[in-house]
């Protein structure tokens, strides 16, 4: 009696599927390889294609191709997939895209995939050591397409955050004067907050890693740019100075992105760690007034306000420490400037005392909580770290407050009392915090 043949064993199907899987994932090698092949075809069309068709292919992606490449972008966050792409020379294919394609969306996706791949140490090392690829990526900082700029900045930050390759990128950037112009152009003209934050993080990381590069950027005027892909020629661009560009970016992000504001305030703080940086701030065309006005406004009108709960100091301690550090450096060097005159700074003195009051309140709450419960070891470490950052803020705050109080006249104090910036409670708080600084002098 005839009968239908048995269906193939599911074990055979499983073996075939396993053979096509990338590492321990369910992603298909065949599918991914087919997308890489299509990508090659996009940038290398058949000779029979007309010039007009070739141009159209380069400037636009069809919906199916874009969806497929975006899937590959998502998949590249997996280490097994990233290694597979590395094995099949995906970075070289992407270099072909950068060299030949005029499609912004395609370039953005390819840079984004490289950014995902760079999250893994060995691949990041390989990408970083490829000087041709590195130069092409730096040129994309001069791109006119914001999404491409964002992905390029993300890739650079990923590489700069890995100690094994950071110096390669610092040296490469130092040798590319166009990077300075492109970064300053973004900071001074972009309204894209997400892009400004990421570019700020790159600059912050660069300055933190290499003081020499920071000094070079402080001293820079306009550098001759190479490899521009924007419509603006270098001759048409203004002479960029790092401080005004940082200030402009900070103004853009201040209300929409607290983390971004923190980044740009830390950049200013890093500038004040060298004499040249302080001079760049206070010897600007307005004598530093724009910087002082921005930072003064943040402290007196936006951060740690009277109607905020005292615990807000924990959230704002980092940005406040950076701001007060810059104000302290400026006050010490610009005491004769009109904008730091004593009579104008009573609101700032009141704000500094309020910061100290909030820290005292947080300290009391932390002590009370520690008495009620016995925290685990990790919680103790977190508390120690928080106290460390608050101590830094307290020290900076006390230094600035001390210097400002020493400049007050009797008339200034009376004015502060009348305006409510000073009262018995505030003065008591100020003296309790400042007394340890002068205890030795008082004892003698």
C-alpha cells in the first residue's frame, strides 16, 4: 500500500538553521551577506546603467533597501553580528559608501553601524588603526547632514572612551585642523540639541584626555579646513574662538537638556585649569561679560532656587561645581570689571548661601537615614561617592563666597539685608561653613 513520504526530520531543519545562524543569535548569515552584497551594488552599479540612473541611486535609497540596512544597523549592536561584519570586511564596504555615495541617509546608517561595532574592543581597535577610514570619518564632521553628524560624533565618543585607542584618535584630531573649525561651526550655529550634546561630549572628552590639544584649540583662530562637504568654503567662515562657540551651544541646550548643560559647563571648567583658558574667557572682546552673565543667570535664576526642595542639590551638584569654579576663576582675575562690582553681586551671594543651606539639609537627612537603617556595602560606597562630590561643590562654593564677602563694604551689606539676600539665618550658615577655612588664622 502506497503512502505519502514522511516529512523531513525537524532535527535536520534545526541543523540547517543552526548552520546559518550568526554565533549564538537567530540572525541569518545568508541574509546579512545578501544585504552586504546589495550595498556593494548600490555604490557600484552596472556599467549599463545611465549616468542619470547612477546619480539617482546615489542620492536616494528605495524603501526596501533602507529597511534592510536599518535592520542590519539594529543587529550590529550584537557582538556576534559585529564580528561577522568585521570578518566580511564591512568597514571596507562602508569606506566605499563614504567615497562614492551622495545619499545622506545611506552614509548616516553606515556610520551608525560602525558606531555600534566600535562598542566592542577588538573591532574598535581595528577601526581605529585604519587611518584611511579614520580620515574619512573625521571629514564627516564637516557634513551638512545633522543625522550623519550625530552618528559620527557618537562613533568618535565611543572610540575616545576606550583607553586602548583614545590616543590614536587624539593624535589624528590634533593633526586635522579642519576638526576644530567643523566642531566650532556646529557649536556656534546648530539648533539640534541632541547633536550639540553629543559634540559637547566629544570636546569634553578630548580636553580631558589631552591638555596640549585643548591649548591648541584655545589659541586657534580660523584654521584652513580640508575635505569640506558643506557648501560653505573655509574663506566664508568666521574666525572661530572656542569660548564664544561653547557659550552659544550652552545657551541652546540650557532649557531642554540639563545633561547637555552639565557637559558645556564642564568644558568651561576645563578651560580654566590653564592660564591660557582663563585669559581666553576674560580677555574676549567683552572682557568676559557674556560668560559671567550666562553663569550668573544660571545660578541666580535657574539652579537651586528657593522653591526647589533641598535634595535638588544632589541632582545639580556636578553642573553647579563647574559653574562656580568658572565664576571663582573669573572673579579672582576680573575684580575691576564693572560686571563683577560688589553692588551687583548680592543676589549671587544669596544664591551661594542657599546652596550651602541645601547641602546642610541633605547632610542632616543622610545622617538621619543612616541611623535608621544599616545599609549594605554597596550603598555605603554610593553614599561615600555622593559625599565626595558634595564636598567638592562645598569647597568651591566656600572659596567663591569667601572672596566675594571680603570685597563687601558696609553699604553693600546693608543693601543685601534690605533686599533679603542676607539675614541672620543666612549669615549664620555662611560663617559656620567659612570658619573652618580661617580657623588657623583666627587661632593665631
